[in-house]
C-alpha cells in the first residue's frame, strides 16, 4: 500500500514538535535542585484528622546550598479544563521559616512542603492529574522552576474542613468568620447571610448573600489579617 507523501510529511513534523515539547518539559523539570524523583512527591493530608483528606501536598527536598539565603518557594496548581491547563490554586513558602521546613532529610538537603486546600478542589469539581509549577525566587537567588504532575486524584476524595493550613499554621474557618463579623461591626458594614467560605491563593474568601436592603459582598482576608471587600453585583 503506497503512503501518501503529504500525510507522511505531516506525521514527521508532528513527531518533531512533540519531541521538542518533551525535551523542554524534561529540561524545566531538572531546573529545581531536587536530587532524584523519589525526593519529591504528592500526597493527601488529613489536617483535621477525621480520616478524610482535606489538603493536597507536595513535598520536596532542596539542596542545602539553595536554602542558605532567603527566598520564596511558590507553587501554582493547575487542572486540565476544556483542553487547557488552568490555574486553580497558588501558595508560597518563605525561607527560612522553621514552621514550614521539616527536619533535614540528609546533611546536604532540607525538606519543604506546599499545601493546597482540598475544599477548594472539591468546590471547583476538578480532577487530577494536576500540574504543579514550582518556582524558587528571591533577592540574590537564581530563579529556578520545575514542573510536576500529580496522581489522578478525584475532587470527591477531598472534604471541606474547618481546619486549613495557612502560612505554616492551622487556622479554623469559624475563627475567620468571627473575625470578619467583628470587623464588619467596627466598620459599620452590613453583611447578609454567609453563603461560602474558601481559602485559595494564600487568602480567605467569604461571600455573603444580598437582601432587599443590603448588597451581596465578597470579602478577602490575608494571612496577616488585612481585610478588603467589594460589592457583588
């Protein structure tokens, strides 16, 4: 059977394009100072200890030479939505920060973990495999990046927990809600019924329903305690 020359030519071009992208991904994965694939891994965490996962974590080892200075280790979590990778979560870990850095795995490396709230993954109803873009950046530190892919976790595996990992500490949703209530009273700001609370992109987001006399509102609370808000039309 004779091969069609145009189809054969397009097939060769396609193979070359795929090879270029594969080599690019491999090169980016080698940028971050991780010694072997076994030293970086995804896992499910149960912060409130009720036997149901409430956080997705990514743990990796960094060469001790890379942790001598002060820098941020950042992670952007992406899901495949409508055929393209879309950001669904983001978090950052500051070094040195003993609350976010575990005991050294060896004399030449240290271990760090990035946490992503599983309640947000459940709310968005997105499934894995997830793609994670990890970046190390800071003053006087050479910026490095890598890409990692998670197992095929399902959004149904996670729960909406009252405990959320926030910048190295466990924080209760109920406490954040009470803080916003007190702040609103001080600001003489009327709030409707609380409709939704979530934590993502390293800050809390609270949505309040509107009434005939009060507009719906969206309130953000940063880990440092700063509060901002907008009316929802």
